C-alpha cells in the first residue's frame, strides 16, 4: 500500500502545524504497513492552469505521477479564511483535466483510489473545507470512506502562536490518536485490491 500526502502549508521554513500533524499521521500509517510520501507543494514549481502539463518548468506532472501510483491520496491544509490554502486550491485546479477525461467517458487514472483530508487551524472552517474537498474527490473518482478526516482546530495553532513541535505532537497524541487510527483503518478498508 502506498499513500501520498499533498501538504498545502504556506510555510517554506519553520514550524508548520499542518506538516507536524502530517508527520503524526505518517508515523501511524507506516506502522500499519503503508508506504508514505509527503509532497510539500510550496517546494515545487506548479504554475496556474487547468491542464496536467502547463509546459517547460512545470513540476506538476511529477506530482501527478506520484498520485497515480498511490492507493491513498490525502490533501492536507491549514484553514485560511474558512478555505483551504491557495496551494491546495491550485492542486484542485490542476486536477481539473482529469475531471474532463471522466466527463468524456475516459478514465481519470485516479478512480477507485482512496481519499483523505487533514486540516489544521485555530477557528472554524474545517467542515466547509472537508465538504469542498470531498465533493472534488467524488468528481474525479476517489473513494471517500467515513471518518477519513483528521482535523485539529485549536488556538495553539493560531498564526500568532509559538508552540514547539513537541507541544504540538503531545497535543495530537493526547487528543487525536484515536481519530488518526480510525482514519487509517477506514482508508485501508476501502482500498480496492
């Protein structure tokens, strides 16, 4: 089993709550025998567009190949003004061509794969984001198991907060370990073999 996490943090450097929550989840997924790769989107050149390849210098085709070879695809994002990060929105736009394939009766290359969502923030907005992402997953053929989301809304993750990585991990371990385990269990159960 292979999972790819598309990490939509806007932070190039320094502590990211979303990246830390992904690390927390990855550690458990690997214990369950899932090979994981986290793709930090901000480290790639992904120009705007609605096609799978926007020409020279476009690194999106490399990421798309990773998604096509995965069993599980997870979108991970912080909440910004009740929405997913701009980087994750760009992923949705770049995957639009796969939806065009489906509308034309052709395979998308992602149908039947399992989708999951990871969200961090300090205020409400997770339900809105989960709804948008799951609607998009459905439109491109990804399966959405129940409980396949891990969202942590906590003031300790606010833009102005200065938690340590250890403090974040302790919070996630104490309050979200069972949710992470359930998410993994559900995603694995829905993988088509």
